[in-house]
C-alpha cells in the first residue's frame, strides 16, 4: 500500500542526507588527524572545515528538492495513509533524538560535530512535524496539510543549515573563528608590558577545533624576549584557547616592516 506522504518522504530523504553528512563529518575528523608533511605543513587539519561546508551544501540541496516537490503537490495532492505516517515518523523522532544526544557534548567546541548535532536535532523536529501531518491527515482528510508540513520541514532544515554554512565559509576564508574575541586579543597583546606596538595580527582556524595566531610586536626595551613570548603564549591559551601562536618581535620602533599596513592591526 502506497503511503503517499511527501512529508514522510522528505523526512526520509533528510535522514539519508544526514547519514551522508555523518560520513562527511567522520571523514573530516579522520583526515584532520593525519600529521603534517613537507608539502602539507598543516597536515589535513582543514578537512573538518571542508566537511562542515559540504554538509551545509548537501542540506541546501535537500531543501531545494523538498520545496520544489511540495509546490507541485499543492497542485496535485495524492491520497495518504495517516496512521502509517504517524507510526513511521514516530519511530524517527526517537531515533533522531537519541542520536542527537550523542553529539550534544562536543557541539559547542567543534563546528564539524555541531553540524552533525544540528542535523540530528533538526531531524527529530522534522519527524515530529510528520507525525502531526499524519494526525491531521487522519482527522481532517485535507490535501494541503502534507505539502504544507513539507515546506515547514524545508524551513527547519534551512534554519539549522544557515549558521553552519555561514561559519564554515568564514573559516574557509580564514576569518576569525566564531567565539574568538579578536578585540580582546588585540587589547591583551597591546597591553602586555614592554609591547609598544602591535601589527600584522592574523587569527584563523586550522581546523574546526584549533585556532592559530601570528603577530608582529614592537618591543625595543624588553630584555628577556623569551619570557615575553612565554607570557603571551600562556595568556593566549588560558584566556582565548589559542595554542598555535607565532610572534615576531621587532626591536626598532621606526622599523619599516613590509607587513605593516596603516589602519589595520
């Protein structure tokens, strides 16, 4: 017996895309553990960022397909079996919710894991929407409920995907990672004793969990540069979670550093 529900089909398709998404997340995590070589001096760390970006693109394709089919079904709605829809989607709610909880712990610190968590959490909401669609179809027997719920599903996926897409593109373009206080870092370094000037400051993501920083400091009166570097590294790690730090110390205040750009730190 054909069920005929686009909402249930959209939920199943979304679940399939999430399986692919989880494989991408796992692949990105695995590749990120490969060590550096002479040609790839950072190793494959950025693979986790690329996996998050591909995850977002995959979900956007799912949104487009669901939306297109929902619009078509408004014109020609099929007959549906409400009870079967409710049972199948109800099982999906439980499975997706339990799976989402597995990723809850690491989702705040890893964009790749957050992508997997958002996928599964959205799936639980989507499956709940399908249960509601099946209930309304059984009670009221109106044809527009199923495609309407399908559009709701597409909106939920889009809402959960947009932040993942935005953040992954930001990291791919070497922007300051979300959660990193660039202004605070500037103030911390500039306010360190002995530092007269800070320029050529760059902060970017090496992976979805690691942040790198490089900077040039003008510190002509500092005698113990090793102690200065140690203080800066420990402070950046403790206060901002940055462990990969490279700092160049310049002695002459008037030194014409080629990396110094007026108006830019």
